[in-house]
C-alpha cells in the first residue's frame, strides 16, 4: 500500500529530480564507473518508512588519513556522520564509536570473498556482480550485491556502477532505495 501511495504522489507532484552526474541517467550504470564512488555530492535515500539526505560535507584528517565526511540528515536535527576514503581501489570507513577503520569494498574482491568489520560485529560477503533489484523508481540489473550479516539481521546491499548504493533488502524484501525525487 505504501508503494502505491508513493507512486501516486510521485506522478502528481511537481518534483525536483536528483542527478548523479551531468547527463547521467538515474537508473543506468556508468560502464567505467566504480561500484562505490565517493564523488556523489548528494543522494536521497529511503529507509523503511523514513528518508534521509546523504551529502558530502568536508574532508577531514583522522589518524593521518584523509577522509571524505558525509552527513546523513534524517531531519529534526538528527544528523549522523560517515567517514570514507579510497586508497589503491580499496574503500575504507572510519567508525568514530570504536576508533577503527573497516574495509567497505575492494575492487579486487571476487564473488564469494568474505571479510569482517574491524569491530567484528558484521561479516560481509560478495554475493554477485549480476544482481537485480526492483525499486519504485528503477529495475536495476548487473548490480554488485554485498551481504552484511549482523548478529540479529542480514542485509543484502546493492550497488550500481557509477552510482554506488541503490538499495537494500532483508529476506528478499526491499527495505531501502535511492530516490530521484528530492521532495514529497
């Protein structure tokens, strides 16, 4: 029902549409693009029954490494920060809560590769480079699918070349996706 209401609102509203890069189609991969690009300035991400904007804020140096600081603005003064950097094809995330760095993605990983977070609370696994995901906005194909297995829940995260994160599922049910619509 929520999907139907969302689609109706989208079709009758005058909306501002996001653009990944100049001339880039929201649903189409960039053939020479990365699955985990760090250059996208702003995204709107739907997460269950909420949404947030993820924007590049600044660069910061932590433990002698230069990170891109992302703000995840959920509204109502609820903003979290994420720190990412890329070095030699490996994307790292610094976690403030434990002061450690975790690999988020390595372009040399093959299907079946597994790794743990620095904290050890999650095991990641490359499931596919040919994943499919249907969202209210796009029917994606040829996606990188990374399984993230936590103690209580397992997510499948989906990434499109040149766009990065496009959605997530739990038990094959969509629970998150990027949106080209920036206002409701």
